[in-house]
């Protein structure tokens, strides 16, 4: 009886957590069992065989495909000058395990996961691979529950802004893209100039502008000269694209 009461209290607490989570992100599942399945690890299912629990592995499979498609579509539309190889490299950086773990942690997915006791005791709740799988499973569950109509707004709120803000700039060579664009569409060569350096030596910020034949095309800032130039080139590409 004590075990039953303990399990009941645990179930009630988890139900309250799932409800609070949905309120927090502003997405209420029509089929809440899908949401719970997205956060159910196989170790939990193995310890509750008498109850109709299903783990999140199939949802993870689906979510992986949905992420690949939606991120590909966003990159295709957002960066029209990028080659197929560059788009593939950037997509791989967005949907790789470390990135998915970052997304999951920012939304505190770890708190919701249903784990078996053994997995819990060995730190499974914070295991990167497990968190990445849960994020994909959540995307799969959301897709089944409400379709792309809700998946895309979710990604527009929590994932796509990070791409636009330069979180993956280490795999986005905007300077090369600008150089290629200028060679293909215009005449001359882009030139970069540092406008300002500010901040202490251990935390400097560089402001850089890029110009073409004396016309300023964009400015950018960064913690290094190289980063500032990349952001300036990005602004220049957007300016040229809009004015074309």
C-alpha cells in the first residue's frame, strides 16, 4: 500500500509538472499522453512493465526527421547565397547533439524526464545523449499532436533566433560568401576596417565595417577582429540581397 501511495504521489507531481511546462511555453497538447511519452525513457518503461507506458524512441526517430526538414527549410530561405555544402554544414551544427542539449537545457527538459531508478542514480537526467533524444522526441510528439503549424512557431521561438544571432557563426563563413557574391554580381573587392575597439583587454569588443568601392555595406561587432568581420559581411550580404 505504501508503494502504491508513493507511486500515486509521484504521478500527481509529474502531472503537475507537465501542466506547468505547457503553460510556461504556451503550447497545450491535445493528447497529453504523447507529451508524456516524449519524456519517457526506456529504463522507466522496463521498471513499470505492468502499466501501459511506451518509451520515446519512436518519437525521437520522427522528431529527428521533422527537425532536419524544418531547419533545412529555414536555412534555405534565410541564406539564399549559401551553397549546398555550406547549408549542409550549418544544418549539421544546428541539429547535432551539443546543440540539441543546449535547447533542451534552456527549456529545462531534464526535470520532466521519466527515468528508471538505475538511470536516475547514474546521472541519466543530465546525460547529453538522453537530453538530445528527448528534444527530438518532443518535436516528434508536437508534430503528431498539432502538425507543422505548431512545430515551426516553436522553433521560431526557441531555435531559429539562435541561428540568426550567430550562435553557429563558427561554421558560417560570411566573408567567403560576400567575396563570391561580389565577384559574381558586382565589381571590386570588399575591404574591412576596424572602426573601434572598446572594453578591457580580457573582454574586448571590435566594431568593423565592410565597404565596396568606397560604399559602406555593413557593420558588425564581435569579441575578435575575425568575428566582427564575419558579422559585418553578413550584414553586407543582407543589404545586397534586399537592394537587388
